[in-house]
């Protein structure tokens, strides 16, 4: 099982954490929502919980709860800029379909 970051995403997370001044890593999860059924949830983590799985990639801890891991295993997280917009992009091999905005998916 693994979740990885591109170099661009890892650099962006490291910069965010440094500017924030605290945090142990990036928390990634899913919730039921969005136009395709499941939505990605991403936030900075200040702690690691007992039921978390932790992946270390490019000096960044990626923290995922057990329930979300089944939907996220093998995902690559990228950080992209498209025109005036920028944000994290998920290359998830478990997703059968994604909505047009890329923020939700179904399996």
C-alpha cells in the first residue's frame, strides 16, 4: 500500500507547512459527497491518530485514516497550476469515474 507525491506537490506541502509554522504532515481522506459520490478531503495534520496509516514520501508525511485508505491506495498527488487556478490533483487508480472538476470520484 502506498500514496506518493510528485516533486512539485512535495515542495508545495513543505512550503505550506513551513509558512504555517506547525504540523506533522498532510492528511488525506475521502467523504461521501460531490457529484460523483466520493470527495477528496485534504488538510494539514497537527497529530497522528492511532488509526492512521502514515506514508513518508519526499520528506513529507501523508496521513490517511483506515476507512479512506481502501479508496486511496496507489494514489499519486500532484500540485498543478492551470491559468489563474492552482491546487492538488489526484491520480487515483481506484477511481472508475471522476467529475469534470476532478474533486470527486466513484469506485
